[in-house]
C-alpha cells in the first residue's frame, strides 16, 4: 500500500531516493521480525518448524534482512494441498478463530491457506488507496465474483464494511466454470455467466443504492452489455467505483471498457475503475492510476512490507531483471499468519521502478508465463 | 512493415494489443496486427443489422456485378492494406512469409478465390437450386413453378473464425455479400492477408465498407465472435468439430480424412490411377482437408504404397520463393516435431510399415521453422491406429481392407473418391452417410466442382425455408411483380 505508516511515514516529504531507502529498511526489519516469529518454537507453525530441520542454515540467526530470504528454497504451493491444515497455524494463534481459503480444486485436492485476520488487514490497507469521491464512505457494494471457500468473497465484504457499507453477493462457483471450459460446454458456460449476471441485475435493480463493486473483467463486461440491453449503463445505474483484477485486465481491455462502456475517464464519466493483482497466497497489489496518457499501462505494487513482488530472471529466480525488462513474477508473503519465502507465480511481466506513492519495485504487463502458455498449445492444429 | 488495424464496421481501430507477425524463416517483421478483445466484438454485434440493411440497398445482381469487379481488384490490383498498399506479388510474398506456404501456391489460391467471386451467379444458382435471388433478398416470392416460398435470413451477418494453415478455405465465406449478409471475420493469426485484401477489393468494387468487421485476436476473440454471431463458421481440429456438433449457430469445419477407395473391379489396374492418387496427396503441400490421407484397396496395397513412396518420398524442402517448392513450412514452434513423434509412435504397431523411410529423414528442422517431407505408410489392416490419421502435410496411409468392409471401416470422409464400376457398390457408396462429397470415378479428391455445396450447403445454414401465406390481394400484387 502507499507509504503511510511506521518508518515509511517518517520519510514523508523526503526525496524518492530517501523514501526508497526507508522502505527498504522497513522491509529488512519486517523480514527479520517475521522470520523470528515463524521459526521460534513458541510462535511458529508446525510446518515451518518441521521444515527448519531440513534447512542447511538457521533462519533465526542467519536471516537478518530481505535478501537473506534467498537462502530458502522456493516455496512450492503443492505443500498447501491436503491436511492437516492446522500445521499452518502459528502456535501463537492456536486459540484464535481460523478461516481456511482455497484456491484451485476443480479436480483433486485444492490448495488451502489458513487466515486469521490477514484478509481484513490487506483490504483495510487497500481501502486507503481508494478515492472517496468515487468509492463514497457508507455506500453499499456488489461483489460480482466467486463465492464459496474463497478469500475474495469475505475480503470484499470486509472492505465494504470497513468503509461503512453493506456488501451484496452472488452465488458463483468458479470450479464449475473451469469444468465447463474443460468440457467445451460453451453454451452452458454462457448460460452460467448469464445466471451470474441475472443475479447482479436483480440486486442492482432492487433499490439497494449500490455505488461500488468488485467484478472480474469478464463479468464486468457481461454486466455492462446486459445493462446496455436494458437501455441503461454502469454510470446510469449509479455505480461510481469499481475494482477488478486478474491477468485479463489488459491495457486494451481497460481502454475499451473506459472509453466504450463507462463513457470516458472518471472526470467525464463519474466512474473510477482500478485494477488489482493478487491471490490467496499474497493478498492484494494495487495499481498506479491508469490513464489514457500512459496508454492505459497497468503497473502493480505489492503491499510492502507485508508482501513483495519481484520480477526475476526466467532461469535464475534469485536474480532481478533490469527495469523495463521481462521476467517471471515472484511473490513473497511476510505476515505473522503466513510466511512464503519466494513463490514463482504462473505470470510474467516487466519490472517497474518505484514512484512516490509506492517507493519500491512494481510489475507491469502481467500476463500468463509464456513457457506454461506455450506448452498447452503445441500439437494442436 | 504494415500496421494492420482492427476493422469495426468499416472503420479502422488500432488496439493497444499488437501481434508482431514475422517471416517464418528469417524472423523479419512483416506486420503489426491489432488484436481485438472479446467485448469489442460483442458490443459491435449489436449493430450487425445495419450491415444487412446497407447491403439490401443493392440488388443481388448488382452485388454480384461488384463481386466480379472485386475479383479483378483482388487478383490483379494494388489495394490499401492497413497503413500501406499491397500488390498481388506482395500479397503472395507476405502470405508465404507468415504461413510457410510456397509463394506459387499463394498465387494459385488467389486465382481460386478470384474464380469464385467471378462465378458467383453460377455458384449461387447451384447452391440455391435455381432460386431467384430476389426471393432471398425480399424474404419471400413466387418460385418458377408458381408457388409462394419464403426464405428467412437467420442472421444479418456471417461470422467466421478462420485458420492460418489453408488459404483455400476463404472461398466458403465469399458468397455472403451477394446474399446481402455482412461479414464478421477473425483472421487466422498467421494469415490476416486474405480477409484484409478481400475486404479492400470489395470496397474498391463499391461494396460499402460498413458491412465488414475484421477482428484479429486470440481465442477469446474467436469465442466472442461465435457467441455473438447467430451464424458463424469455425475451422479447427476434431475437438472443435465435436464441440459444435448439433449447434445450429455454428458450422464447424475440421479435418477432412479424405480418401480414395479402389474397387475390386479396377484395383488390378492401380498403376493407371497413380497420378491422381499422388496429386490428391501432394497438391497444395497436402495442407487441405480435401487432400487425400488414405488410399484403401483390398489387394496390391503394398505395391501401391511402394509406388507412391517412390514418387513422393524424394521430394525435398525448397525455399518458399522457388517455383518448384512443394512443401509448406510448419511455422508454429514444436508442431512439426510433435507431429512426427505421433507418427513414429503409430509406426511401431504390427502390420504398419513406413514406406518412405529409405528416402531420408522426414522431419527437417531449420533455425526458425520445420518441414515434414511426404510420408507414405502401409497398413495391412484397417484396425491400425495410423489408418485413421490425417496431418497437415503430404501424408497418406495405404490400407488393405476387403471391399465389403470398406464403407464401414473408413470412418468420416469429407471427400471420398471411389474408383469403381461396380454399380451395387456405387449404390452403397451413395447411401453412405459417413461420406460427404462423393466422387465416382477417377477424380482427384482435391479437384472441387464449385457448383457443388461443400461441407454443408451455405444457403441451408444461413436461411430458413419457412411457410409464408399471402392474402389473395397480396398474391395478385406479387404475381404482377409490383
């Protein structure tokens, strides 16, 4: 999130270089604190305490800053499949109410992440980046995204509540959507999408005074087209703030949606749309404001120091690429609830330099990692 | 290098997403092609009716006259493409550079498209079985036998998700304009050339640009086009055909599995037919769905396979600009190798013999592309897995199978050439629903008569023959031609 707390706060008004330095110091100190927490017998979770025995170094004495995390092997998300899920709960939180959020699971065992309050904290921080003019405090929200054992559904609801509003949700099973695609049942896919849009239209037309929403790009597109068919539009129905996310959120899609479905930039249409990037492991990276002047370029910044995104060499995940260069997205999560020392995402993008609001590295042009995308097309004609 | 925009009802639109199309052999940039997102297509399709309304300002005869002029612009003219101009030789060079097809074949395909445009009145006459096209234009009218008939257009436009590998398929969508239906095309990623050049030729000939939309893009664009056009064609593999089977909105064109069947009555004279068999396998680099991928006979199969191997096995890879080049490059990385590995797996089966093995390696890998040289395989049984395979290069199996089992064993066959004079067997072939186009006699599978419907009649796909009754007064007015 933008620098607004602790040591970063003291750097306010300083040069970008000073702010970068302060942010880095904050990250190193935070890394030390988190590693101490997860690897100390009194506070750590069974998984990491067990893993510690396999490591050829002692995290408690040999991790002093962020760069020392390279000593860990890359995090494998397969470790998150199956039980007992309590092995991921830090001892210090053993008596707290625990949520479990799942990712994947269309076939086989999904990956599970335990959460206590991280999803609230992440979305409260995100809330501070939203302009109140377009996301008015106290206004109601529509969550047009996945339901079920998903972090996103509860996180968006909390975001609405944190901002003083109430969140309306739809039923949407993303695993069924993936099955429909795999089976090639495109008519059913279309019908299911329509089922989701029908639910959204019902809520929007029911007098709940909804002003803000979360939606995936595809559903947002479908909703806007459905509203057009009813002779109205997203601005006309009263929506002023939208946040969305995913690799489908491309500059071209954003341009199309802003120009053709919203009726122009926020100052003309009255609707502000912001992309986000994240997952169950990391939380939520938010975007530098997206403008026509910058050709709708989308650059994401992780909520440091709780999470870090790096763009690394395709062959050497410990080597950052140069600014503007392409590499694989590597995530690191550093919260007291969850520790991920470097996870290679299934995405690639370009490394972006720090800027005033986010004095640390960002990533732009996020898209599926080309090597994984190519392997699914070879042999097909 | 050309910048090729999306065309949205005749208007160019430059996308922020651009695909760099490069020369398959050298990597030289050939074009930057704007990529459409699905939402744009779905939104534009709201205005599809305007395309048909614009075309209904012209009579079918007038439109066909313009198509004849467009044929000349397409085949001989220098026309605007994106931010540049394109002559016929530049077209052939560019199409060859991105698809891997030899240039002389690109020029030959131009002639094919031009021929279809020029002969549109004959083609539509045969597809409609002699119906007055004004009946399609108005939606109803009196047929020559004095009966009121009605044909209702099921869509204001014809959509098509086009392939990259076979420029010949474009003939299938060309009649749409004459039928007063707009065109909504998603060009193949490596073959934007024909749709764009064709649109330019149409516009030069006086067809309003606002009846065309061209949406280069990825799978999402294809899905959006199919979802939003009430009638659309798609070209793909077996899985694509299966996916859309029974969907009245989509006409799916897949692999052809075209075959030549030699009857017991003529098979002893097989040498007489060797030329036409080789032509059916090899012409147009073996890329088409109408190329023969299986030769079936009850005897002499090994000799036939040997003779075909001697004829086609020595064919070498030549540069695309060489007028003698007979093979097309595989420009998608890894595809040729993956295909060859599939063939090698099938060759391990008992009773399967690779007849072209002695003519050198079939897989020829170059720095940026690969080729597969002609491959002939003998199967002593129709049960061999490879007997049902088709690949995008001159590849054929010669399969030994008793004549009485042949029809049941061949499976789906887009073009079936049956060389026989056995009338009883011909009757069975005529009744065989697994054969789409049936050639009786020594006709290469690749020689299409344009006056015959191909893989489903376009008129049946686009129009519904329904009941329409008129009052006596209206009938009289119609009869008087008022």
